[in-house]
C-alpha cells in the first residue's frame, strides 16, 4: 500500500507540473497575441554602402581589354556576341537584329554596324546589336570608343552598358549607362545618360546631359566613360559633359557597384528614335567604330 501511495503522489505531481506548464504556455500565448504585439518585429535596416573616402582613383595607361578591329570578316567571337530578334526591345523598335555580316562586319580597321531597309522575319529593317556579355564584363574603369555615328530621321545609334547579372532586379533597378546616344531627327545632339530605380526614362527622371557635336555624323569622335566607386563621368573628345555622383543611398541611386558589359547597336524607329517617323529613303545607315578600349581603374589612399 505504501508503494501504491507513492506512485499516486508521483502521478499527482506530474499532473500538477504539466498543468502549470500548460497554464504558462496559455499565458504566454495570450500575452503575445495582443493586438499591439501582433506587429512584426522591426528588421534591421539593410546596410547602405558608404561612398569611399580618402581615396584617389585613376586608370591604367594600357588597355586591359580592347578591339582595334585589325582583321576582316565577322566581329571577333572571343570578344563580341549578338542580341538577336525583332521583339521591339522594350522600345517598339522596328528592326530585326541579326548576326549576319550584312549588318555587322569588320574591314580596313573599322567595325561597321549597318541598318538596312529589307523584309526579314516579319520586320521591315535589319541591323545588329553587339554585346560583350560574358566576354568582357567590367566593374569600374575607363571606356573609350572612337566612332562615327549615322544621322537621318529614324536612326537611333547607341554605345552603352547594361548590368551582366541584374543583381538588383530588372530594368531599371540594376542600372543602365548610355555613353553615347543620338536620334536622327535631332541631328548632332549627342546624349550621355544614366538610368536607375530612382532616376529613369520610364518616369522621365533620368540623369543626363547632351552636347551639339557639329560633325558627329561625318567624323570620328572619342566617346569616353570614367567609372569609379565615387561616380560616373561622360566625355566627348576629352571634354567632360556629364557627371553623376554616388549619393551613398544604396542601389536605388547607385546600382553601379556590379559588373556591366558593353553594347553597340543601331536601332530604327522606336519610342524615342521614331518620334518624328522614319525616312525610308536614307537606308542603309551605319555606325563605324575605329576601336574600343577598356582601362583598369587604379586607387590609392590619400
């Protein structure tokens, strides 16, 4: 009987312990489920990279990547790929981009990208859009492109850069850098522009500057981008015409801390290039490129 009593007492203690635990859980649940306590706990803010201080940036004098176009035939496949298709490319453009030598070829030291009026894959024009993606991807540096651009109503040549990885999301969140853009109905007015989440063409808030280059369509000119962690600067023939500074507010204003690649193309029509229509009588029209050179960024503490 004594043993049985001990067992009963033990069972009672176990029951009391379980009840106490249950009551504590209910109290805790009741406390945590109050209206004010249902708000999510504050999350730590995502760190915003600081603008580098006490550093001086420069560029090496020898290119780390280049194409002098000293050969004949198709563009060097180890350096250039193609965007192909006639989707309108987000701008309602009229051309079909191909990888044919009719539209992109090298001879006499010059790369020629030609827009042609012809029926092809349901489009009335063909052209080429060369890209260095996964063949030449860069984070910071100096970019020099010597080129002669086409004029004429409906042409839209561009020398520009896009993010290789879209780390911050699709356009415009991961950025765009336009080293040179020109629309043929606004002859010789050359534009340097950047787009990001905060400032972009979709909202007409893009940051940029333009300059009249009287011989832009008849002579070669040097288009240059200097890109460092502190900012972006665009120059034409050695004269800086645009500067954009890293505001230190994160990727919305500075997605330019990831690798980008180069693009060279001649579009036809589109939301901007075709605002005043297309003069069909001017084609074929070509952008000629003498060279593309990329110089590595250097830095030193002040």
